[in-house]
C-alpha cells in the first residue's frame, strides 16, 4: 500500500489534514481534487496556512487506509473524504473551513458529516427510515434533500463520504472492506460520550455503483448487538 503526501506544505503549520483513500486515480483527479480548489483558494486569499492532503492508495481496507493516513497527520482537525465526492456547491462555500471552525469552537462536538440519521439501524446506515435522514446531497442522478431548515442537526450515524473530526479515535481494523467503517466509527464516538452533527451543504456524490465486496454486515451487527 502506497502512501503519498502533497508537496505543497507551508512554512507555517498546516490548517488541517485531509485524508483520501483512493482506488481510482482518474476519479480523484476529475472529481475531488477540482472541488478542493475552492478551499485552497479561500486559504490563499485569506493568508491562512494551507491544508495537508494525504492520499492513501489501496484496495484492502478503508479502515486500514484511514489509519495509515492518521499516522501522517500534522494537524488536529482531520477530514476523511471519498475520492468521488464533489464539495463544490456552485456558490464558492468552503465547507471544510466551516467545519474546522465549528469543531474548534464547539468542544462538545466530535464528528461532523453532510448526511446522516438519528437512528441506529442494523447494517448500512441508510437502512434507517427516510424521515430520520438529514442532509443535502446529489447521488448520481438522484437528488436528495431532507430537513435542512435547521443549520445544525444532531445525529447518531453519518455517511462516510465526508467525515470531519478533532477526535483521536482511530478506525476499527476489524471492520473489513469499504462499508460499515463509518457507522462503526460513529458508534465508537457515541459510546465514548461524543456528539455527532450534520451541517447542511450541497454535495455531489459521484459514485456510479456501490462496491459491496468484503462487506462486514453480519460482523458489524453482532459487534454492536443490532
């Protein structure tokens, strides 16, 4: 497994660390990296330290990839983002700046997502009831918009396509593959007394289909007695 870190580090300490587990370089370069320019421009225009971008290449386990990324972090605020996520809302709003400041100024919050639920269903988080979901996301050609009137929504589980935290919690490497890692992480945060919220932001998740190989549904359900 290859770990690479972007070379454009600043002489000052980095603003925050962004960890991306990548399997498809062309998706990373065509979807996520272009949307990252909004945040990089904001940091540059406001004379703020740059972000640290950590790319972890590998197809074994998302939990293992993310933990390898954590080992390279140089800042307390960490973002875990999928390579097929476009964060550009068309209005130039740098969601990572907002999340970073919210985490800094709200000690009781340990984890931020862009879509989630206040339920804890067995299996995938999206097995919850639709009325419990909060978020603002376009997934492929399907547009989802639920309860975004409130600026902040407290939840129990979030989708792992975008996760922001200042917690030192690591991912559970007993969760294999590329699913349930997010719900497992959320359950650990809640178990430790932490708080999880969703901040509304229009995001495009460009996943063409779900990779259901090496899914740990039965193991995850037994682990958390669901």
